[in-house]
């Protein structure tokens, strides 16, 4: 391994570290700075930016933003609330599945935030330690991103793996049951984590001091009125998700277009873009959602962050790997051939730094393909990109701790001993193991 490669790698890590310090779009912006340094100082030719991935994200985000502007996300949250309140004593099992389902359908973890006060309230009023459902639900909302057909991470996977014969249906056949099993196992374990509220001296002391309101077992929250087009917008968006899955599963349903000297079904990236943009247009037309509010929604803002992150970070990682492919593949090739599962550790720790499943996928999966790791195994290891929870700095973790008035969901004194570590590790390890098993059995 020569000095130039080590210095280039230091540039990559430095760009990520500086971007992570600022957070948000800064990760992508500093990724671009890293590309400039690699090109100017080391003569590394920049690769092409991941245009297809970014366009898919923009299309899905636009449809989801219209849904939010029309009140569709509020409607989905109201549905989630009814489900969660129906089984208060089983909230540690029910809430994570609801969080998973909503992220799966929406393609973004943004829908999880409004669920946090509901999960806390139902758990607390039922005498269940809020840490249990809150922490594992936070994990579940992110695991679903590596299963959702319309997530930014799935967009990256489709672009990378379709040429290898693994389109959306094949990816989902591995990722969906793997991540679901990870969430279920983590939820079961979480039912035993920590002391019950009645036996927790710290909680009881805060309750006695009047720092938190006492539980109200029969509390019923008044439903807020929804916008007229709220339900319709949610149904249209979910219809778009279903159409994407159908188009992936049945290529013969897609229009046939010229490809070189022959013809072939319309590529999936273009299909997703056309379906979701069309769904967004139809939603605007039928729900009369305020157009000016669409780019101001939280989904639109989160989507812009994702696009910029993919733009800069994936461009940086791809340029570095392509320029040093022979050395990197040569050094890692024998280990990857003998122990392909070790690549999952690279995905995990890269995601800890990048705070993005999509950026990690786009940056490292091409390396896994270059190393000759079977596509089915790479897809099985894909849930390892959910390592964001390892350091307690992610948005959902911070929000979860703040919403838990009981103080049971917390950041650890020693940084890593926080409430999300146990469910996060269990869900991720289980999902990877199940994914590898399914991939090897089916493909």
C-alpha cells in the first residue's frame, strides 16, 4: 500500500469528518471538496456523479412532499396512533412494526418523528418502560429504509444491481424478510430491557418530585382535524409505491424502448422517476394541495439533504475507489473471497461515519461488486448500512431522548452505552445473518 493511497484515504476521511461536524448538507458539500483535493493534488480523475440515484430520490421526495403538503402524512400518523393505542400493553412489539411499516411505505424515516410522543404517552400511561418501545421503534424506522421500494438507499441498490440481474423484486425478497426479522428479534429482546417503571427508583423519584406528570391510563387524545385531501393523497402515494413494485416484478408491463440495436423494457430507474413524478402531479391536481408549500415541507428538506449527501460523498468515495481499484481489490480480494461476510463490517462502520444508508450504499457497494462478492451476499449484508445508531448523534435518537419525559431513554455516560445500542446491534446482526441465509438459499 503506497503513500499516495494513504494520503488520498486521509483526504476522504478528513472530508467526512469535517462534514459530519457541521451535519446536514455539509456532508455532501465537503465530499465535493474532497473530490477537488483528490483531482488537483493527486491527479485522481473524478468519476461521473450518481445522476440516476439522485433523480430517483428527487422524484420520490417530490411525491412524498406533495403528500405532506396535502396532509397525507398527518393521516398516516393518525392511523398509526389508532393501531398503537389499540394494544397498549404490547407496545414494545406493536410500535416498532408500525414504525417499520410507515417508513417502508413512505420511503423516509421522517414519518417516525410524529410517532414518538404517541409511543411515549401510550407506554407511560400503560406502565411500560418507555425506553423499550421508543428505542427499538427508532431502530425499526431506519431498518425499513433498507427494504422500502422507494427509499433513497433502494434507488442506489437498483442502479448498481440491476445490471447484475438483481432488480427490485430480488432485492426486496432478501431485504424485506431480513430487516423484518431483525426488528422482531430486537423487539422481543427489548421487552426485557431495564426495570419496569414501578421498580425504577430514578423514575419514581422524578415522579414523586413532580418533575413529570403521573400516568393517566384512560387518557384519550382528541383527534386533530385533517385536511380535505389528506386520506386521498396518502392512498395515491401508496398506490405509486405498489406500481413501482409491480413494474419491478413484471418487466413485461413496462413500455418497450429502443436500446442500442434492440429493444427492452423501460429501465427501472426511469420507471420509478416517471411513476412517482406522475403520482405527485395527480395528487396536486386532485387534492388541491398548496403548491408553494411543497418545497417547504420537512420531507422536501430531508430529501435535499439526501441528494446533496449522495452527490458529494458518493462521488468522493467512487472517485477514490476507482482510482485505486487495483490496489484495493488486490489487498482485500483474498479476504473477501475467503470470508465475504467481513464486508458487512465495512458497510457498518462506513455508515457510522456517513449517517446515510444511501450514501454508504452508493459509496461502498461498487467496491463489494469489484471484489467479486456474489450479488446475493452483498444484498444480504446490505442492512449493515444501518449503523447510524452506534454513536448517539443521529436525529431520531436525539428526538427520542427528548420526547421521553420519564428519562428512561437516555444517552450513556460512556458514549456507547446508550438506549439504542442493544436493539440496534441485535436488529442489524439478525438482519444481516437472515439476509445472507435467504440470499444463499434463493440465489
